């Protein structure tokens, strides 16, 4: 729905006249000998002129209507030249977006050729010739030829068709036929207002669900995502059906919009049109998705520039997300108005008072009078507390949503320091039900950002990577939701350990506040954990939390990444690593809170990030740290004691399987203490059984366990050691499409080696029994028989999502005096064949690989390789480190063209 006086004729916007002389061009077209070529030329010139007008800053509204005006004139000349005007009952009708007078560079031209009766053969040939002309002009035409009866019958059966016909606009031909169409498809004949609205409401819900019910997806759809142009059109369709409104501004007259809200709606529509116009021009097609590479291009086109803590693309996307969020709020409020006016208009509902300020009507909370917030500002928070205390309340009435929007400016420093307001906010967090729902609602209506000014800075803020798939505010509220899920008895089986720990926490609001503040300083520059910790501390003190809670919340925000980084990037089988982590955590209480916050955070960052492997890593670190804290950090078990414990437990499992104990002990004597420290008793027993059953001297052993305690699928290889072993095994697994999440290499005496690889399928799932296991085992055995041959080329394509990100490669060397090996930390862009390329570089550099910690987050690989020289000495010489650095960089450079060219 657009604001124009005459819906049948789109006027040429005056702002476009300096860029394109439409009337002059049409005049020259009339005198052209070759009409088709002239029309094609006119279209090309017009599109170039509109692009120039866009760059000159002409409003997108004028560009959108201007293109429709050009098409109107051209189509009328084609209609005339095709002699279709001689058919008295035939009408040329624009429908859909074109019917609204809205065309963008890549839009289809939707036309209905409407006849009173079925066209005869001659008329059919004229129509076909007319359509051929349009295609020959270079137009993308979506057309149908229908009689009045056919239109009525199809519209009665299909909500999409009747919606399209509601947008109908006569371009040429019979006005009588067109008028009859409007009569036959009007609400008096089919799809009365109530039925139409209910169907469109269901349609919107399904569309929103398709996009995850969020406007904040990583690559949003400008047209169909929540808050997109389709939501504005939804308002227009319902208004047209129910109010017979021809222009959006009529909603102000009918009392559904205020003048300010109408202005906000028009501003949002104009902004999205501008983005969509640029997107179509940039891609040369009807592209509605803001893909990664287009986001960067549009950021440059819209004049954004990189800043030290805020990339141009992040600034552009934050503007976009905030725009669609405002439109989403308006859509919600207006549709709530329509529910009350259309669906509930006949129902008599007496309000149920909650207190002197609020009441509930038809399940929705509402203010009892228009001056509630003006007279008593704390009611701006009280409304959400009451909603949490009364789970039967479904939402907020539209009139009260409007009052909230109009009075949120009352939330100022005096409001925030008011003891009553502070108590209300804390009471919301302390409710047994509805905390997440109410905070989401507060965010939607702008109340949360008003009460927490720091939160306002992260609203709509995105991070340009594949790791974070939500905006910071959306992610924050999802973390809070995940923490709350630990308290729900019905969800106890989802993460039983977390639910048990949460149930023992005396004051969970400290955990809620840590979730709310953990990323609140993103994008400000500096360390967001430190800045956020200070914000959290100030908030907690202002709200009167006990000093112990203040310290806990501040520490959690400051260290919210500590457990994740330790589990994923350090060797947590190393007792000293666990002790150091325990020293940083300090107490069991802090460990429990950090464990719950870490899991909630990871699960809210990216739906594909959380898997059984990461769960087992965090659980392993939690349990190991809890043991150290219980025993005393400096007095906990030594490496010898842990080795003896693992061997004792493994021996019990081996006896149960009736394996010879003497052969077992003899095999274990070949292995170092490191092996038993880095593997569980269950893994040791499984490895031992595989080797003894196969025979130590009977060639390579390859075994696969689809399901393990550590969450992934374990591949075990026992064979003669070779510098090429790691490169060939990882090359084989990569070619099979497996994601390697961990590698442990243990040297045994007499030149043998035990390698264990934890793998997952590309979708994050463990391996399945059957053919897949046979395929992997056969491929590995073939590879082990050919270690002297060059590595096969990785033919897997570089995933499309990885091509838009450039991760600078960084290589760092470090050495811990307590260990006999050195660590090579590699950060680079993820790609097929990465591990095998690095493995080959290490082999060529005559280094022995003892362990590998493999972490891939989004587009970035953060891998650590624990190595020694062939002699067994650590890699400490600076010249040798430089040689290895060059070898790895060369291997990565050679690896890039193969994966890039495959795409």
C-alpha cells in the first residue's frame, strides 16, 4: 500500500526529472521506426538514470514508484500497438507489487490479462504476441490470462491469489471488466475481513518461523524476514480488506496509527526500499538476501568506514537490524490492534483488575487509563513484573504498547536510581517463571535499553563472522534463556548435569545478571570482558546486591570466556593445565557458576556449535577441576597416582573381557605415562583389546568406535611410526568429509605409535554403524599401506560460507619448562586439507608430532600442535622456529589455490 492520489496511474516523481526526461523519451519512441529496439534502449537508459539518481541521494520511494511509472507508459504503448485495445471486454491489470506501484530493478512484472469471457483464437494470438513483445524488450514478466469467473473461483480458494488481486491496478483496456473483478473478489463476496485476517496472520506466523522467528539472522531476507517489507505489506493488506483504506496514511484517520508512528513506518519502508534497490542493482537480479559479500559492498555503498572497534559492515548491519526491529514492533502493535478490532469485536469481555493501574482483558494486560505511566513512572517496569507473576497473561494490549512507547523517555537517571524502580527490576529477575519472556518483551518495546543504557549500544549489533549468528542483544537474551532452562523440570533430561548443579544454587539471579552483562561492552573498544565486568559491578552495587554477589557477577563477566578457551584450546589431560585453571577459578561455587554460564553462552552463539564433543570437553574440565579443588590445588593427585588409578580401572575392564593380564601388562610397559594421563580407563581398555586381538606384530591396527564417553567418534590407529603418518591419516579423513576435533599421538617403544582421532560428521553428529565405518576403515588401511606416496589432492569444495572471510594467518611458538615438547599455535582460515597440509610441513621440517588440539570456530581454525625435534628435544631455537614458520606458511599457500579453485 502506497500513498498516491490515483491508484490507477503512477505519477512521474519530480525528483527524477533532472535525471531522466520521461516525456521526451516517450515522444522520441513514438517516432521511432524500430519500436522494439527503441523500447529496449529506453529501458536501458531509464535504469542507468535511476542508478545515478540513487547515487545522487534521491529517495528510494521515488525510485520505486518511478520505475513503475516508466513501465506503465511502455506497457500502454505496447498494448496499443498490439491492437488489444480493440477488444472491448479485455483489461490489462497490474497485480502484486507492480499493482501497488512498487518496482525495483530486479522485480518481476506481474500482469493479469483479464477477460469477461474466454478469449477466442484471434484474441489469444494477440495476447501471445503482446507477451512476446514484453519479453523481447528484456522484461521479466509473470503473467496469467484469466476470465472473471476463473479469477473469482481461484481467489476464493487461495489466500495468496486474493491478496494479489487486492493489489490490482488497471493499466489499459476495459474499466468495466476491471470494476467487475473488484466486486467479485471483494470482502462482500469472498474472504470477509475476519476470515482474511485470520488466514494472513497464520501465513505471517509460518513465514516468520521459516526465518527462525527473528529479524536478526546472519544473512537476513530484506523482503520476507521478520521486520522486512512483507510485514509492512501485511499491514496494508489487512487495512485494505478491513478498512477499505487505499493509502497507509488513512490508518491515522482510523485511529490505528499516530502521526509519529505513521512517519516511523514510512521511514522504515523507505530505508528497506533503499537497501533492496541497492541489492538488486549490485547483484543484477532479484536478490532479497543480504549475503556476507553483499553486506560488505552495501556498507561501502552507504558510506560506512571501518573503525578500530567497529567494522563498516557491522555499522551498516546494526543500522539495518535496528530499522527492522522498529518495523517488527510496529507490525506487532498494529496486528494486535486488528485482533481486537476484527477477531474480538463481537466478544464482550469484562476486565479483571490486577491493581489500581493495570487490568487484564481477553488475556492481555492493559493500562486502566491513559495517564498511568505519566502519573506513576515505575509502572513502566511494574507491567512486566505483573506479567511474569501471572503466567496466564498472553501479552500486552495494543493501546498499552503505544503508551509504553510514548512514555519510555521517562526512564532517566532519576528513574534508574529510584529505589522502587530498582526493586521492581530485581523482582522481575527473581520470578520463578517468565523472566526471559518479560526481558525479551522489554527489549522489544525499548524498555530494557532505556533502563540499561549500556544495553542500548548492543541492540542490533552484529559481529561479522561465522561464529556469532545472532546480534549481541539477541544472543544475550538467548544466553539468559538457556540459563533459565536449567531450572525447568520438564527440560531436565536436556542437560541433566547442568540441571542438577543449577538446583543447588541458592541465588540464581547472580547467574542471570552475569548472562545479561557478559557481552554488554561489545563494540566499545578495549577488552569487552573487563569493561562489562565494571558495568556489572556498578549495576550490582546500585541495586543493593550483597558484596559476595557483586564479586561473583563481576568475576563471571570478566572470565566468561575462560572455561571455553581452556577446554577447547589447551590440553586438559595435562594435570598442570587443570591446576592452573583451578587456581584461576578458586572455589567450587565459582566453578559451578562459570560452568553453567559457559554452556549457556556456547549454545546461544551458534546452533551448530554445540555438540556432544564440546559438551564432553567442558564436562571433563569441570569434573577434573572439581577433584583438584576438593583435594587441594597443591596437594591433588600426582601424575604417577593418576596413572596407577587409570591402569587399575582399565585392568578391571580387561579382566571382564577375559583378556590375558600378562600380555596386557607387557603391552603397557611399552607405553609412556603420558598415554595413561591423556586417555580414560575405558579408552585404554579398548585400545589394549584391539591390539592384543589383532596381534602386536600383525601390521597396522585400525578400529572405530562410533559412540564414546568423549562425545565424538574415536578412530584408533596402531602402527609403525612414520613422519608422514599424521598428514596421510588427516588427508584421508578430510577426503571422507569428516571433521577432526582432536588428535592424540603417543609413541611406544620399538618404533610403534598409537594415534587416536576424535571425529564428527560434517553436520556435527557422531558416526553411524554400518557401511560408513567400513568405508573409513578401508580407506585408512589403504592410506597406511602407501605412506611413501604423495598426498592425494583434496577435492572437497571450499564451502560458500567460508569464501567471504579472510582470516590472517598467525603462527606462535611456546615452550613450557614442565613439558618436554613445544607448542605451535596456528590461527588461520578454515579450509579443506588444512591439517594434512600442516602435517606434511611438520614432517618435511623433521619434527615429531605428539599431540594436536584442534578447534574450528566459524571461519577460523585455532589449532595447537605439540612437537619435538627428531632427537626428542623441544623446538626452542629461534632459527629453527623461523624455518618451521616458513614451511607451514608455504604449505598453507599451496593449499589455498586447490580449495579456492575447487569452488
